[in-house]
């Protein structure tokens, strides 16, 4: 049996869409009564480790979708509890959605690398690490035009090898349903063609006038962002602007695991803008 965590989040929901109706899949969530899929659901609350023993009973493969929306110590505690419970429950294989290797400069990289290390050090678990690149949908959000039609995101001339979240969900499903062939592998799942602020502006019919990090910090801090999210957003801007997230270019693990070319990031961004 496969259990998928975080199914009410953006990535998890897309994963469940691809698994709906399967008799060998269970959804895990802190709010199992809100799971929108034709699947049985179990209570999985990483902040309440006592819920995990029952949740992981009978599970052979765990698709551990990162619980990264918190401070590092909270995230590592959550992931540590999940991995320990998986070991005790006799789970055989954990597939973990991590962060791309070129993201080590990002403020939220540490918890991912800690979790990867914890999996490697497990004496009982087989594991696969899916190092997901940043979503094209995220870039659409942090580089959205203002009411005047101007994008002021401080991206400079930097570029991001952004990935469609749906592609990452498809890869996660492909791997989690046949984990043995991916045991001990770490996959880098970044876009084939990096895009920058000017290209985002062009596809959205906007103007690109990149601002300063200082101004962006003030704007994010004045929004409804939580305190720990401010450095996350600013660190993302800075890493893109300084050329650390442009990717290697060309086909890689993403295309190989999809069995087709990835969705173009600019198409995803344009689609996200039209929905918004």
C-alpha cells in the first residue's frame, strides 16, 4: 500500500488526482475529512507523532511530501517524526519531495538537506529523493505585475529553471508506484529552459522594471506574510537574481521520468495569470 502525505496542499492534491480510485493508495492529512479524492483517508499529523503509528500501519511505500511551511526546527521535527514512525511501522520505501540541488543558497534548503541525510542514515528504509525545482506557479506569484501593469520583482537579469507543479506531481506518482527501480536515487527535477523577469513580462503583456531587494522586503513584510516567510521570499528573489537557479539547460531527470518534454514554464505562468 502507498500512503501520500500532505494531500490537501498544492502538490499533494495534484498527486491524488492521478491516484484517485486506486485500491492500493491511502491519503494522509491533518484534516482527513477534507480530502477531495475517491480514496480512503487517514489522520496524519506530523506535529502529533502519536497519530503516525496507526496511520502508517500496513504501508509499504510512503510518499513524504515536504511539510516545509514553517521554521527549520519545526520542519525537521516533523520530518524526523515521520521517518522514525515509518521505520517503526515497517514501511519499506520512502519517496521524499525535496529541493533542487542548486537551491542550497535558499533560506529553506537546510530542512530538506537534513531530511535527505536522515533518510540516508536509516538502517531499514529504502529511499528516493525527488529534488524539485521551484514552481512556475511560484514565479507567477512573486513576479506578478502590479495594478499599473509593471513587474518590479527584484530579479535583475537572473533566470529561474521553473517547473510546472503538475509535472512534479506526475513524476512523484510514477516513482511512488514503482519505487524499487528508483531505490537510492536522487533526481534533480528542474526546468529545461530558464526564464527571467523580462520574459514573464512579455508573456503577460506587462513591463519589467526590477526593483531593489530593500523595497521588496518592505512590501512583503507589510503583507499578510508570516515572519519566517519574509526571508524565504527575499532569499528566493536574491538567488534568482544572482544566477543560482538557472539550471543546467537541456533535458535531464525531469524529462526522463516524465517520458516527454516538460511543460514550458511561460505557458504555466500565462495560465496562472489568466486564472488569477
